C-alpha cells in the first residue's frame, strides 16, 4: 500500500486527487488531508436542497460534488479526511467496517473509546465524529471518511441548514446527527496538526509502509486539469442534481404571491409566479427560464431587466432570496 501525504488545502484539488488516485494509481493507497472551509455534496444529492444559500454566499464557501454517495459534509482545517483505495472482489469492495477498522484502532490507542454505529458512522458516546462513503470503479473502491477534530460546529450547522420542505425530488437526503469533536474527548490537549501526525505514524506502521509516495509533476498536472474540467464547474456541482420542483411564497402589499419552479440538470425549465387572484407574471417567468438555479445568477439576471409594474419591480429585487 502507498501512503500519499497531502499538504494542499484546496478542496477542488483534493477532491479531484481522490478520483485521480482511484482511477490512475495501480497500487492500493491511503491519504490523510484536510480542506479549507467547503461543503462537499454526495454524488446523488440535490445541491440546492442541501446548502444554506445565503450563508454560503455570505462566507464564499465552495460547494463541491464528490463521486461517492452519502450525505453532505462540511470541511474546514479542523476536520481531517482519510481516503483508502483498494482492489478486490467487486461484490465485496464496499465494506465500511473493514475500512474504518484502522481508524477505530487508532482512536483506541489515543485513549478514546469510539465505536462503529449505524451504516457508516463512527461515534463517541453516541455522538458522531466521522461519516464515511464509498465509490466502486471497476475492481477498485474509494473509501473515505471525515474526522471532526476541532471543526467549527456552529459554521457546520449554519452551512447545511436548509428549507427541505420547499423541495420535491427523489435525491438522497442527508441524515442529520448529533456531532462532537474528537478534541473534546482526548485525555490530554493536542492540536489538529499533532493529531494528524499521530495518524500518519500509526497508519504507516499499521500497513508496514517504509516511506510516503510523492505524486509526480505529471500526476499533479492531470489533477489540476480534472479539477478545472469537472470539480470547479457548476454543471457538475449543481447541474448533476436530479430534477426537482421547488415551491415557496412571498408577500407584497399583504398579498401572497406563489412561486413554483421546475428544474432539470440544474436549469430552470419552467417557472410559475402567480398571485392569489390568478395573475401570472409571465415576464419574470420567461427571464427565469433556462437560468441555472443559483442565487447569484438569478439576482444578476433580474437586475439587468426593467419593469414598469410595481409588483414586478418588487419581485425583481426580492425573488432571488425566495427561490431557495
């Protein structure tokens, strides 16, 4: 097994590195890494449904879709990520207990009694500190997980606080759990860097590895290309979402205006904006049609149009905030 140490904290590059290692590195591997603040969406999720759009926009948090299933997670430098790739019998490749075993052994060595719970979680006293997901590619599997060490849990909660009731779709939903940081359970204080070094040393010994594997310049260049052509693109991060319907309402002069949009591949392909008397706002509906369902795009598009009607002017200023 090869040990690939990652110093880069760019989430686009790190998520691309996982896919590249899975598909291009022949040997079994493991990586330890962490990201700058970012939201990582499961492959089969509806991105619009999973994030707090206003919070993400305010804090300029990247939103990236990964190739594994499962739910949405929040990354920051206080969260440590681990990734394994390995070959085997395709029917037996996804094995959460097997791949989390070394992590649980390490936790025990640090003096923490952690356990595997549910389908893919690691917990301390019933509180989740690690979620895991996997993706099979031919005869290989990518298994990865999070380790909440000193993550800003308030930021985490805010970033993924959503209005799920407004969406109608068949996407994979995130299951919210009660969370904890590993640092709160250590027998003695430790920084996240110290903790990462201990994991490095433990896993190198666990897998009997003599030295880290360095990605070549060619590898790094191809990873950059993959990040640019896939992971930095909105058509992957947002457009890959299953088709969905969104409903909401806003009020102007004490009158209710109902909003309904239908999207496919991340694009609004139909919009219905109607007041209680059945009055439709076709001009705005037409503007929304074929736009990406992304707040900044919608807001900027509405700004460049002029409206003579007072209600339409109000809608043009406030609609983007009510479409999520």
